[in-house]
């Protein structure tokens, strides 16, 4: 009986402390800024890793812990959830829905 009670107490203490990590669609690397002077220039170059490599653009940097948005240091490795920006005139522009910097 003592063993069952001990196991129950341990289970009650350990199980709530387990946290699942959120699942992300892809890993990615923000390579650098697009400093062009054209009408559609600006934003950041990003390579999305997965079954195939996708080179894309993103208009703004996502908020990431440890990254200064005014002076970012590239490359930035991260995990992202994203979708294609259907309103953009740039063919490969995406919107990052959620991001977490790789440790």
C-alpha cells in the first residue's frame, strides 16, 4: 500500500511539470536585410529549410528573444510557422506567424 501511495504522490508531482514544446512547420535562416532602393525593396532574405529549400522575403523581423530589432546580427537561425503573403506583389514574400530562435 505504501508503494502505491508513494508512486501516486510522485506521479502527481512529476506529471504537471512536463511541458510540451510547440511544434513548428520549418526551420529557417534569416540571411540578411534587403537594402535595395527600388519600389519593392526592403525586408529580409530568409531561407526556409524543409523537404526543399525555399528562398523568400519577409517584410519585418519577428520578435525574438536575444535579437535587437534595430541592429540584428545575421544569420539568425529560427523555427517558424509561416504562410504566403497573397496581397504582396513580391512573388516569394511570406508572413511569419510564429517564431522561436534556435538555441
